[in-house]
C-alpha cells in the first residue's frame, strides 16, 4: 500500500534503521516523502541519505542518552506533522515510541507486521498477547506511531543516489536539543562485543534451542552453520535468560523476524513467540527427540533423533560433500 503523507523513520540500531528506511520508501506514495532521523556519527547520516532526507541530531555525548531526545523528537514532529513514524522495535525504541505516542494523546501500534490498504485511516496488522494473536487496528490520530522489528521489510542494498540530503539539526548539538524535564543519570559505560549478525538478510539459519545442555555445545551448532554457510540464531531463553548468545541473535516476536530459504531448528521446542519469528521460512527442518514438540507441527522435515547423535553425523556428511 502507499501512504499519502510524509513518513519519518527512527532507530538507534543502524541495521534496523536501514531496513525501515528502505521499507518507508516502498510505502511512500505521492506526495509522500521519507525523512530519516539519525542520532549518531555523521557517517551514519550520510549513508541514510540514500533513502531520503536526513535530520541529523549529532552524536550522543557526555551524560546524554538516546532516551533524552524524546522532547526534541516531539517538537520536530509537531512542526513537520508527518502522517506516520516508524520506530525500530528495540527495547529502547519501544519505550521511545510509547512516550512520543503519549505526548500526542494516541496509542503506539506495536510489533506491526503489515500495513493494509484502506481509504479511511491507516490500518495495520500486528501481534498481541506475546504473539498469541494477530489484530487489525487503525490509529485515530496522526502521527501514527508504529514499532517494527527486523525482517518485516525485506533487507535491501543501499540504493545509489536518490538521497534527500542531510539537514543538520544540531551543529553543535545544543541549539536543537530540548532538555528533558526528567532524565536518568549515566553512571557507567561498558563496551559490548560487536555483533555482525543480520538474520533478516540470511538465506539459511541454524537456530539453537533449550535442548542444548550447556553453552559449550554451541560449538556443534556453529560447526553446522559453517558447513551450511548459514547464520547462527537462538531462541529467547538462550539470549535473555542464559546469555549464551547476543540478544541480536534470537528469533521471536520481540527479536528478529526472518524469512530464510532454510530454517534448521536444533533442540527448539517451538513456543508461539518464537514461531511467529520464523513461520515464513521457505523450508523448516526440526531436529528434536520429542516428536510431540510444537516445532514439529511447523516443520516440513522432522528429524526425531538426539541432536548430539544427529548433528555430528550431518556435519561429517556435509564436509565430505
């Protein structure tokens, strides 16, 4: 469908911002336009300019946090009056979307999966109850605030040209920054290891589940992924409960939404919130010794075998070929 008004895009995660910006260009109809809000290095703003006009707010410095830009974003939205704002469905993005929606006395449409065609308003199809149901809703006020996770729009290469240019809202940063009335204090920074996973663009995915007995056993999954030239992913407990893998690698309603040619689940039970994230895979293979596991109902092929027996044999066969 085409959106008739302007579309704004924001996410503090570059990969997700790029997906949303590309998706916004697909949604934008005449006289619609795309504006990307970038908080970060100028190099990111220059890259984003390939998808539309960029409002660059500079880098986060000192005690400032991304959340502190909410009053600034609200002021910009009040002035520009776009029809739709797409916000990355990260933990921080959801919080920002809720605060912006509250300032406009509207509701944020969370975990949107699809924008629908309708002459009256802008209806969306989105997940509720942790992925247990899908509901179609229509925002009654503008701007429509919607959060989207990775994989909703197809990952595309950065287009050449066609950029709208960079509008520097803050150079230096202070003139455009609206100081929040309340703010959290930054006490400490700890570096995180870089994450190179782009599950939304992966053609093959090997997903580890709670069937793995210990973290060291991830080496088997990684070896299989190498043999298949696939990305390693996981279910939510492995990322958020056990911290075996980075949060960016888990698949589910609040994680990555994927559409690979091959999804191979290893010891994955198949809870609803996970299945939502991988249900559009072209071919689903489940390796699980429990033939009654929910994932088996979603699978095209089921290997009813102990993963510790089957995976080494499969890896050996693939390497031999």
